[in-house]
């Protein structure tokens, strides 16, 4: 007998509470989830939405990626609270810096991934997290970036265009009904990156609320990182 995968259901994985140490002396709290019995084939280093608007490591798409994708797609998922951010896991040191000192937070997560020899890291940013990925991702050894609902408020045109010069994947999911950046404008603003894959999601909204939108986002993430795992099953244990 299987049950439908939806909402907060957490599939089997090895989960570990972790701490990240930044170059400017802060401790950030987080979690690493890896497949229960196999070696991960790739890694998602996640960057959550704006903490001053309620974003944190448990923002639902990031939490569901950690809950589902180790089991469904053999992925490692690293999530953490950026400086000054609180979740049930705890509060990270420091205070919100508008995306400036958060460069050290991104670096601390990437240092952790390297120290743990987590394979094929990708930066997965959502909203504010996309700004951090665009601004600082080029400094790190990653396979690419996946941007969910990018507002392009903090990343400058020059920082966006700089991705055109490096051979790293850029996958952009833009909701049709986004509050900040919709597909037509997104195509113009990401045109500076010829190899960027821009995916307009019909009916999508900035917060990706609802199981249909959640499944679409997780499917597009896996399509970029481990397409062999598709299609994602909707029931657990998997049918068949």
C-alpha cells in the first residue's frame, strides 16, 4: 500500500543538524539531508527567500525539496538560515545585511559542501536567494544555479550579464503571475545570458503555493540536476 506524496510528508533520508562557520565569525544553523542508503548523485545548496518577509530554511519549497528529493532523486539537500534568520532549527548568528555580508553565508555553505565531498553542487535560490546566487555563485565551484521567482531587485545587470562568460548552467523558473518579475520582462533581463534556460510556468505565482506548483518546481529542479530520476513518483513507496 502506498500513500500520496503531498504537503509536509517527509520521505526516508539521513538527516543531520549542521552548523556553518562564516569567514566573519558567525555560526549559521542548518540541516543536511542525503539519500538513506545510496550515495547522492548531486547536491542542492539552497538559499531561502527574504528573511525580513518571513523567508527561512523551512520556506515550503526548500523544506519539501529536503523532504522528498533525497528519496525521489538521489540528491543531497543542504539548507540553512542566513545570518540573523530564525526557524525551528534555531537562529543563525548576526543580522540581516540586505544581501551584502550574506556573501559569507553562501561561501560557508559551499565550504561545508566541499569539506563533506558532496558531489556536483548546484545553488538553488528562491526569491531573495536568487539574488545571492546571481551575485556570489560565480565565485564557487558549482555546476550551475537554479533560480525560483527571481525578483532581480539586488542583482545588478552587470552581475547578471557576467554569467554569460562562464560555462555553468543557469535555469530560471518564472511564474506567469509573479508579483515582481513576469516572463516577458524576465526574458529581456536574462537575455544577457545566451545559455540561460528560462522556463515560464503557466498559472505560477511567486510563492508556488499548492501541490501542483510544488510538483512542477521540484520536477524542473530534478530535470536540471538528475533527469534520470524523472518522472518523479507521486506515491510512496513508489508504484511498481
